[in-house]
C-alpha cells in the first residue's frame, strides 16, 4: 500500500473512532501575559480522511502536482498532520523543517529540496517570504496559523474549507518519495533522507509489532513532528493498528504527566534530555496514576535516573536505537523478555544488525564496532540522500547501511551504544569514547548533564575536556570532578579539564550539539 490507501483502509474500518486529539497548551510570553489561548480539537478517522481530501483539492488548486515537494515549517498542529497525508495522497512529498532554523539554514533547505511552497506560521512568514524572493523554484508562502486571535482569511485553515471532501485518487506507488527529512549537519551541510511510502509503513509496523500496539492504545506525542521519531514511531504505528494519538503542540516538562494522565495515554516516546527535565520537576504522588504500559526512548540515561523514573512514575521503559535513515528502530529492548535498558536491546522487525570494523569485517562479541543494518533501500531503509549520490554510496554499501554509531554486543545478544564513530577522542595513541567518560561524569550527584569534547593537543593528539551543567543548587569544583573520574577511568581517559556551563546547545530532540561546543572552546583558546 501507499500512505493514502492505508489511511482510506483505516478510515473505512475505524470511521467513528478517534484518531487525532490535539491540544495547544497555555502559553505565556516573557512578560507573563498569555500569548495565545488554549485550543483543543479531536478528529475521528473519517473526519481526518475528509480533511485530507479537502486539502488535496486545495493543494492541486495551488498548482502542486505528483512529484512536487513542499515545505512544512510548522510546530506540532493538526495542519501539519493533514498536510503530510494530503501530500502523500497527491503523490507529492513534504520537507519538514525545525521552526527554530535560521534564515540561512532555511534558504539552503528550501533551495536544495526544490520546495515549491512553504506552509508556516504568521511569526515565521516574513523570514520564509524573504527566502522565497531569492529562490527560483519557490512560488508561495502560506500561513497555517489556526490559533491566532485575528484569523487570516488567506490562511490554510480558512481556504481548505472551501473545497470538497470528495475522494482524491492517489497516484503514488509504495516506492515513491513521500518526504525529504534533513538530518542536522555538523561539519557539512544537512543531508536529505529520502523517505518513501513503503519506508513510512515499515517504520510504523516495526514499532507496532515490537510493543504489540492495538486499537485500544493511545500514543502520547510531545516530540516535534518535523522529526522522524514522532512521524515514524508514534503516528505511523497508530495509523497501522487503528490506535489514536494525543498530540501536544510542544513538550512541557511540568505538564507532561498531567496531560498524559488526562488523555489516558498508554504508550509514549521520549529522548534522554526531556526525560531528565521531567525528573527535575517536583515529585507528585498522583503521577503514578498514569496508564502507560511502555515508554520507548532513545539516548542513554543513567541507572540512577532509570530507578528514579520507575519509583516516581511506574511507567515501564524500553530503550531503543534507530536513525532517520533506518526508518524503524532496528534495535530495541524486548517487551516481554528481560529489559536491559542500559543497552539498546536486540534486533527487531526483521532487521539484521552487525558490528563491523572500518574495513567492513565483523568484530568479535564484546568488541566495539560500527553498527551496520541490512535492508532494502526504499523499503526497509532509506532510499538514499536527496541529490547526494556520494553520501549515499558512503552510507549504503551492498544493502548494508553504515550508521556511524559504535556499539558493543554482549554474549546474550544485547547491544550497548558506545559513541558516534566521529566522537572518539585520540589521546596519546589511545581511542577514548566520549560517551564512556560522560557516563562516569553523570554518575556524580551534582552533574545534571555533560558533553565530553576532544580538543587539539600538540603533545598527546587531543586533550579531553568535560563540559558540565550542574543541578540547580549543587556545587562541585573542577578538581573534585577530575578526581571522581579517576576513581573509575584509566588515566588516559580522565578529563584534563572541566568547563562549567549553565546550559548546552541542543537539537530539537535534545541531542547535544557538540560541534557548537567544540567550536566555541577552540575560539576561546585562540
């Protein structure tokens, strides 16, 4: 099936069942004045399908055709999900972007993706319009801002109601392009992951099968829709099984469990950074009254944080590993067998995973190697990088996708994430995993989060620098943290320097942007 056929099928079989429950949470400006009122909307499968049909006719009236690409520069909202599936039904593709992206970043992404139209909010309209004026293929910027006190009659929400909900026939084949998902660049420009209709379905099916999702489940979605996690793992798994999603406009640590309980959510997906933010909130006994049966998450938290989570929320965790490029998560802790959440679990969803040396040979059990995932481009793994054949060849070799992530497999088949291949530090001829040093620093009671960076050292290749954010009210000095690391780590792995910061730069899904930290530290040295 393509995405449109899947939605039609689900709309026919679950027409009156709730599919999408959306809430725009109360929001206040810097002056404490409410910037916009709360907003709620719920749609059944049939109502959602009708909106998608209306949107297809509207998009066609704008001149969008099969094979075209358009941009969604939007926060979490109903319009994002409707336009995503309208694009699929039209045979077009979406190119979602982070609403915090700079004008320079947006100009590159819009130009490289050959986007014809951008849907954005009023607050970002002028920035996108300025980009449009510089791009030959960019035709129009359209407001998609349903929560304004002064509705724009030319906005998407107002215009789409003028069109019929008569079924719109989808021309797309399963291997056709449905989205271009740009991964964040570090030392080079972002790469556009080509996601097909079949890719989306594979991603959702992998998660649905792994956590045994049913029509009675409800996914709690707080991560941004422009990222693969909320699309692949949450929305697609719900659609495939006839489940529902409770979509929040943004992540709120203070409201997380209140909303999860209010919407009776049974499944959730998170990253380590927002989990730490939730744990930093005051403990409340009523938060144990949630009905979550599993919280899938990516990126390591400490064992102490895992214990605190279980004590406070009684919401079972399951760590996984996946990438935008792999579609579904190839590795995940099992639902019923032993969960070792200090690892990223075992292969799921029919994925074949191995750990390899730089020459492609498989490493022995217990030795670190790069995670390689076997798959079929355009079906079980990405179709490639958009307009970047060299990067595609470097990443997909003989149907194996080389991830750039290092892991170790134990003798019972569990994989433990080690670090990014490019995040290894060379110290006096020895390879040091930044992640290993970070895991030790995070065990100190005063440390909230940290990043370990390798900086140039004329004598010993690189010096190891720990960049640390402390818990509020906690105090510890540089010498004490270095001594703490020395109790556990070999001498060549112990940081030579500790830098204290109040915050660390992160991506939209909480990944620490080490390249920005490294650049700032190098500038300070210069």
